[in-house]
């Protein structure tokens, strides 16, 4: 049975999510602020954290960043009343696996929870290949990307997206294909999630971002020299 930590300063929201989670067969625990969430994640084992952003004591961004620092593999779904691109970018930069805007449908949230848990617990297919393009080097086994010998820090989803683009270099990839392959067929987000991660990835790659080509009205392609 998966165990989920629900973090929100509003008790009514915590109880609502816990009710639906229990119906889906999940065990739940609760925290009312970011500090409690961090401490609970250090002392208990959870399979996923549902984390509100606007909270007293310690906001969700700060709490999520610390939780990911302590346990990089623990998936986080952020909840927020703000759906602006800036907030989404902040969320994905700390390594959040999904971002849900309030007010939300508890049923949809549970679908997102199931989708994230399914993706996280799938067996990763390891590859021994190392991709090199000029000063850019991507090691598929260690999941390390370096530029001119300097390690590039990326969020977990940036790594997955980047490696998928590399493995399909010079192939036109539709938005639907990328979302399906990187987030899964059961992903319930929208195109903005992909666009946000492409923007973050381009920023991480610096001068090598030019190889990620936007195909207007279609999707993206990682274009390498002949």
C-alpha cells in the first residue's frame, strides 16, 4: 500500500484529499505546514507528497526543495491557487513531478497521483551509451550531463526529457508523442507542462539550447550536426 503525505494549512482540504486517497486504497498522513512536512519526511517513509505552496512557517517551494534534497527520489505534487508560468517554473525547478492549480477536482488529483506513482515505480531502462556533442556530454547510466567538464544540474523530469530527445535526435517529435513518452499515457496535465520543461531545459543547456528546435504547430526536435 502506498503512503501519501498530505500537506496543507487548511484542515478541510487535507481531510478532503485524505478521504479520496483512502477510497483509492492509499494510506495517508498529514502535515499543516512546510516545517512539519520536512520533519515528517525525515522520520517517516512516504511514497508521494502532496504539497501546498502557500503555507505559514515554511512555504511549499522551500519545503519541497528541502524534501528533494533529503530524498531526491520522493515524488511531489504541488498544489497552488496560482497557475502563472512563473510559479509553475519554480515548482518544476525544485523537482516537482506535477503541479495542480486550486480549485481542483479530487478525482482528477487522484488520477494524477496514480499516474505519478506508476511512472516513478516503473523499472528504468538503463543504457550504457554516452552521448557527446562538442563540449556537451550526457551519460545515460549515471544520469549526469556536463558542459565543458562542468556538471549541469537539472530536475528529474528535465533529465528524462533531455535523454529522450537525444535518443531520438533529428526526429520530429509531436507534442503528444513527447508527453506520452516522458510523462506517460495516463498524464492528465496540459501542453504548458511540456513547454515549461523545454524552457527550463534550454536554460540548463546554455549555448547548446540551440539544438532543441521548435517545430511550430507540431512539437520539437533535437537537431544535431550531420
